[in-house]
C-alpha cells in the first residue's frame, strides 16, 4: 500500500495542468526527490526542504546542485496541486 501512495501522487501530478507546475525553468530539480523521499510532507515546502536536508546523501545530483548552496529549492505549493 505504501508504494501506491507515491505512485498516486505521481499520477496526480501528471494529470495537473502544466500551468500549475510552471515552466521547465520554474520547476525544481528536486521535484522527483521530494516525491521519492518526502511525500508525507507534501505540500509543506518548509517540511519538504527539511526532509531533503536529512536525505542530502541520497538526493539526485541535480537536486543537490539546486539545494546545497542555500538549503532552499524552487519548489512551490502549486507544484503539488
């Protein structure tokens, strides 16, 4: 059952209007990692970023590059609608 929750979130995101997710430049490189490691924290961006910090060693290289300098991401609540 636990594996179905992230898959369900992924399906919901795929079905969301593209405008809600932003352009490719506006989307975060950490979206996949947020879904993978921090799905229980969605859509609370502060909690997601805290979770990403705790999982730094497991993050994708692109997410690490975005997140590491300032411990923040481009993630926004509307990305998870």
